C-alpha cells in the first residue's frame, strides 16, 4: 500500500474508505460493514466519517465495522463548525468516541469553516490532544485564504490535512490552493474522488478505461494516487466495487496517459472559488 506522510511524519495509506450515507438504510448495513472490513483486509485502513453523517449513524456503523481491529485503523472523523468551540467540541468529540467505540480519534477535522474564531477552535483541538482524545487535527473545505488565516493563529500550522472536493472533473484547487498546501507540506484528502459516481459516466473516461482494460473508477482513482501528497477516500457499500476500487492501487498511469487525462479534464486556467459538496 502506498503511504503518504502527514506533516508530523506519521504515514497513512493513500487509499482509504469514505462512509457518507452508510447506515442510512438498515437493510444495507450488513453489507456496508462487511465491505469496510474487506477494505481493511486489503489495506484500506484509513476510514473517514463525520458526526454529521446520518446524525451519527455512520460513526456507529464504523464503530461496529472496526471492532477488534482498532489498532489497524487510521480513524478520521469531523466536527461540525457549530461544535468547534471551546465548550462544544469536547462534548461533540466524546459523543463521536462513544459511537465509534474507541479511546481516541486519529485525525479530527473541522468539517468546514464556520463562525467560531479559528484561534478558539485550534485551542479546543489542542486541549483534546492533551487529554488523549485525539491524536491529530486538521481541516476540511478550507480555501487558500482560510489556510493562511489558520496558519496565522497560534498553533494553527499543526493542521495535518485539508480534506477537499478533488477529482478529475474538479481541479480548481490546483490553481493556488494545492501549491500552497504542497509548500506547507499539508496533504490533500480528496473527497468525492469519483464525483459520487457521476464522473464514471463521462464518455472520454469510459473509452480510455476500456482501452486500458480497466474501469473508469480505477482510472479516476489512479489519477489521484499518481500524486505524492493526495489521499483518496472513495465510498462504497458494495464488496465488488470495493475490490474494483482497491485495484486502482496497481494501475500506474504513464506520462502519456496523464497527458490524455489533462486533455479530457483540463486543469484550471485561472483562480476560482473553492468547490465543495
Ligand atoms: N469533507 C467533506 O465535506 C466531505 C464531503 C463529501 C464527502 N466526504 C467524504 O468523502 C467520501 C467519498 O465521497 P462521496 O461519498 O461523496 O463520493 P464518492 O466516493 O466519489 O462516490 C460514492 C458513490 O459512488 C458509488 N461508487 C463507489 N465506487 C463505485 C464504483 N467502482 N463504480 C460505480 N459506483 C461506485 C457509491 O455507491 P455504492 O456505495 O452503492 O457502491 C456511492 O454512491 C465520503 O463518503 C465522505 O467520507 C467528505
């Protein structure tokens, strides 16, 4: 498994598993848990969830899936912006820990920028670290200016990742955010890496994948994994798709193939607002 270093030096598998909408349909929970466990077996031990997903249902499902496997997992969850204060964050974190059935979260992310001052949020993260409730913290959906503001507050440069909407069809962050993050050694955690399935229906991607004897999902994920500082966290609740996605790890795209993808999905030609879902 390819691994990516966090700024602190710890390395984490480049391909992980998302969990948005897991636990929504009680009839699918068994398969979703089995899928997460199969992914763990295949080395996809980075698991991403959030207190928001199904009002805690996704965290509870993850808790069930990782029971007995805790030590193998790098567990990421996210706090709502309205819970990112000195008072609310410890309670939100405790509730996440209880649902996940773990003693500590490996990476606790601010889900998106909110109205609580960043300095207070950073202090709240630091207090949870001191209490042993979280090992690392980071952010999500932060654009370049917001990253600069974060780095300007005391302790703000300790953020270990920025989780962002990033896939072949959403390359806007390559204009100025990705270079800034690279310069500060903050990795990108690419969410919706197959645009919730929509990217797979793009004609050019389909025909290229066919030529390579691969699936569109594998090409889209391999494109993200070709970068040194990008994690990808596709979500699937189906074992056969999980295995399909995991096989992206052994697809190395050649420079010609990367150029072909650039022609199909051009990089940005100017600045634009950060996209999010
Ligand atoms: N920080 C944020 O603001 C934020 C926002 C969005 C997402 N996220 C995180 O990122 C994770 C991934 O993003 P996402 O769930 O939005 O989208 P995604 O991973 O791009 O796509 C997931 C969708 O694609 C389907 N799918 C997965 N593999 C497939 C394949 N090989 N072939 C065809 N369909 C496939 C899944 O259906 P099945 O399950 O039925 O296979 C699901 O409907 C989330 O689950 C969440 O953990 C974070």
